[in-house]
């Protein structure tokens, strides 16, 4: 009974933590439970959650993708540029294709070049941030039109469109990881890459695809961010990679790979969103917010390490 209880706590630790956090915050500041604040939190969470869902695939294979913040910036800039000259459909399509190409490039460098994921994506993060500054000349691209801005600001039945997009991406990711052969291969590579390769799994191909998924989800968030503010900034997405990794870890996915659930990533992203919102409602200085968020992430990593033992 004791072992079953412990396993239950480990499995649902992130959900229990979220419930406790929401309860404490609602007591401290009653404004937290208002519908307008809840929708605001979920809208803010949606961007990080979509990136984190793609990051989950990468981390499950034992990798990491530090380039997602730069992908948000470059895809948003490309989308904005093309929307002004070729229309919304062309701009969004080009952004998603570009995100997939960058992700596939990351996977190719890591799998074929046999470079550590941390180093490879750190390099591409720097490269594509620089490319964004060159492409935009360091200036925002604005004047994108009201039809494009509805993506990030319109509501459907009282629910913001970014939240609906987040749910759709979550459902697709959950299906792929839990119901397909590809999903089983992702877990297998993270569990033991050598065994997976000897079992006949094309580990290089799978790695290419998981990084491509990460690039596409970052591009989706890039489109949402650009739509919400009505312009593409070369600084967009700065630090997003850290929040995405934090959401995945807080959701219970092991940094060593092979263990975790996609639903946990959503919960982890919501935890970060609620924490940020609560600190803002309590007028806590942004400097202290960074300290608190860093401490929560460190605690999650320590718990993950203890569970792996």
C-alpha cells in the first residue's frame, strides 16, 4: 500500500502541486479566480505550452532544444514580412515550413554530425537570432492588418483562440506519443538509444523528426506572439527556451529521456503561468520573480533526479 501511494504521488505530483498552488494563490488574492484573470493566464500560458509540447518530444529522446526562442523570432519576422506582401495564408504557411526546416536542421546536425544537442542548438540559437536582426534590420515589422491580429486576440465562445490552438496541439501531441509507433520509438530512444538502434529503430530519422516537431511548434507560437502584439520584433522569444524546458521538467518528464507524459507538460506550463500571474497580482518585483521561478525549477530538477535514483 505504501509503495502504491508513493507511485501515485510521483505520477501526479505536478497536478497536486498545481492544485495546491491555485488554492494558496486564491486565498492570498481573490482576484485570481475571476474569469477575466483565468482567461488571461491561459492566453499567456498558451505560447509557452505549445513550445513545451514540442520540446517534450525532444527531451523524451534525451535531447534538448535551445533554439526555440530564436525560431519564434525568425518565423514571426518572416510571417510578418510575407503577410504585408502576399497575404495571411502565405505568411503563416511560410513560417511553419521555416520552423520545420530549422528543426530538421537541428536534428540532422545532432544525429548525423554526432554533436551534443546542447552545443548544436546553442549554436543555431545564436545564428538564427542574428539572422533575425539582419532580416529585420533590428526594427519591428508592423502594419500587419486586423485579419491577422484576430489569431492572437479573438475569442470563440468566450475562449481565446490561442488557448484553442494550445488544446489542439496538445491533443495531436498526445495522440502521436501515446497511440502511434513513432511515439513508442521516441520513448525507446530516450530509454536506451543503443538498444533501440540494435532493435532496428531508425534512431537518426526519429531524432530528425522530433526536432522538426519542436521547430514547428515554436513557429506556431511565433505566429501567435506576432499576431497578439501586431508586429514582429527581433527580440521576440528571448528566454522562451528556458520557460519551455521548465514546463517540461515541472510536468514530470525526465531530463535523461524515456520517461514522462505530454499531459504533465501542460500542467507544468500552467504552473509557471499561475506563478507569474500570482506574483504580478501581489506586486512582487520582477527581480524577485526570477528568483522564485528559478528556485521552483531547481526543486523540480532535484525531485526528478531523486526519482531516477
